């Protein structure tokens, strides 16, 4: 049994699972309980063989960040801050290390911990009303190393420094220009585009999708081609996906993976 939160909802529709952050009264601010529930939710997605893609979304807002009310309670003092930080780190790592592709669908505010969650996803699609920011410089906090690396990998060191130094919010157009998001759409069209992309990825050869994710992550972590990577090539060559892909190509029909 994994930790649960009343503010995080896991649903599935065919091969696409969705985690919805549902705490509208606080603009989807993330509490300690919510962070603590993420590893279990990610494990449930990982263990469900019918799920090929995960979407993480909010409502009018993706997430306005940490629940500030907990700064004077659970996060009070150095020891409390360390325990709270460990829960945030475990939640973020659970998303980032999920072996299946992940998409963040961002409406409204995506700030602080909310932006940390979005950056842990493989892809980020945003509405043109979205606003992004990472604000530890307003709170006297040093941003976690692995989460900082996620930001640097996505936008580069200069923009990572500007975002972290200034703690300012940036708009969706700027986020697209610097590579923080993959696509920007009108709010009414975003969810449809996310569904389309998720279903497209789910329809592809999963041995290829999983292999690509692992190799790209190894590259950004400074890795090189090794026996583990060669094993991915071998797995693909001996897979049912490869056999179907070749057969479909020869028969001039769409593959059925």
C-alpha cells in the first residue's frame, strides 16, 4: 500500500495514465503529504503494463509551488527543512526516473515545486497563459542539485542562472523561446493537443521509446556508450516490436505495436 493524498488523482484511459493535481483552493500548492504520495503513484504507473504514457496536469493552474502554510509548521527550522526537502526530492526523482514517457500539461501558474514537477517530466506543453518561475531566492533556500541540473539540461546555464537569481516569473512565449517548454497552445486547445501527443507516443514501438528515454538520460548525465546501452540495442533487435515494424513496412501498412 502506498501513501495517498486526497489532492492527487490517478486515472487511466487506455494506454495513457493521468495524475491530476487537484487542490484548486490553494492553486494546487504542493503539501508534504502530496510530495510523499508521488513515489507510490509513480510505482503504480510503472507496474501497470497497460500504461505506456503518463500525463501530469493541474486545472486552471498547474501548481503554484510549495504550501507556504507548512513553512511555519512542518518546515520550521533546519531539521524540519531537511526532512521536507527529502520528501520533495523523493517525489521529483520518482517522476524523473519513471521508465515511461511523461508529459506535463501546464495551464496558469507553474512555480517553485510546480516547476520542479514539470521539469521532471520528459516533455512540457503549455497554454499561452502559463507562467513559470523557480523562487528559492525569495525564501532563502538553495535549490536541490538534481533539480537544478534538470533546469540546466533544459534551458542551459545562463537562463538557469537568470531564473534562479531573479526568482521572476516568465511567460509562455519566453518559456518556449528558451526551451523550457516544447509547445505553446491556446488554453482551449492544450488538453486536446496533449491527448493527441500522448496517444501518438503510446502508439509507437515501446522498446524504441523506452530505449530512447534511457539513452537520452544517460547522455545528459554524462554517460557514454557501454554494455548496458548495447543491451538496449539487442533487446530491440529481438523484440516483437521490431518484428512487427519490419513486417508492417514490407506489407506497406501501419504497424500495430
